[in-house]
């Protein structure tokens, strides 16, 4: 799947218009993550760790939206690329991980759900963002992606460790959770590939 991700990112990076839509979609995904945190483990004044993570995800949503505006050369960017498929990936993943964890533990553990979703999403980001950094032709995007990756890595290890410890108590591992994510992301990727191909074909025909 890594080769497919790399190929579609290289293709969309050929078109500034497509890249604007992609950046806006990435901003949306970061925002969905931030909103999920704020509605669950941060619905009341949270721990320093959770508050820091919420701040990071909110800032990343802002960064990617700002980048979309910079590449577009305007401040009224509203277009997305495969928006519904992206949102479906995140929401379906969050729901399936929660259901899986509830079956394992026999209880609804909101903090474990948060750890699981965060760990799995950030594993995906650590594949997606470096590949996008290599694909983009926009220097400002490369610079910001480098900073975002460093920030994601800084708290990913702590969250994964906490997640692994919780799962070990019920005889499970993070690998099972990661396996749940694969087909969900592949469904999003298939839509993204089709949308990019259609947009590029339409631009060539115009």
C-alpha cells in the first residue's frame, strides 16, 4: 500500500489546484481528531498530556488550512479532495476500535479508546506525511511537514506505550488494532486515487 500512497501523492502534487484541495482535506482530518479529543477525554479540564495533544492537533489543522490558502494564493479555500472518504476513514476507525476495545475489556473505557485511535491514526500519519513531504513541490509545505512530523513523533511513543500497557492487561496487542485500520484506509485510498485521476484527466481535456 505504501507504493500506492506514494504514487497518488506524487500525482496530486503535479497540480497546485489539487494540492490545495488535498491540504484542505488533511486540515479537516486533523480537525476531526482535535474535535474527537475535545468531546471525549477533554470534555472537562483534562490532564496536561491530553491538553497538549489537543493543542497540537488543533494547531496542525490550522497549519494545513493556512498552507492550503498559501498555495492557492487566497484566503477563501473551501474545496476538498475526497472529503467524505477521508471523514469516513476516521469515523469508521474510531467506531470500530471502540467496539473492539469494549469486547476485549467488557467495559467502555473512553481513555483506552482515545489511546487506541490516537496510536493507530498517528502510525498512519507517520507513513503518509513523510511520503507527502517527498512528493510536494511546495517548499513551504515541506518545511511545515517536517515540523509536524517531529511533533507527532514526540508524543506518539508515550501514547503507544500507554496503549500497549492497557492492551497487555487483556492479552491483546496494538497490531490487532492496526490490522483493523488497513482495509479502512485502503477504501479511502481507492477513492483518492479515482478522484485524482479524474481531476487530472479533466484538466488535460480542458
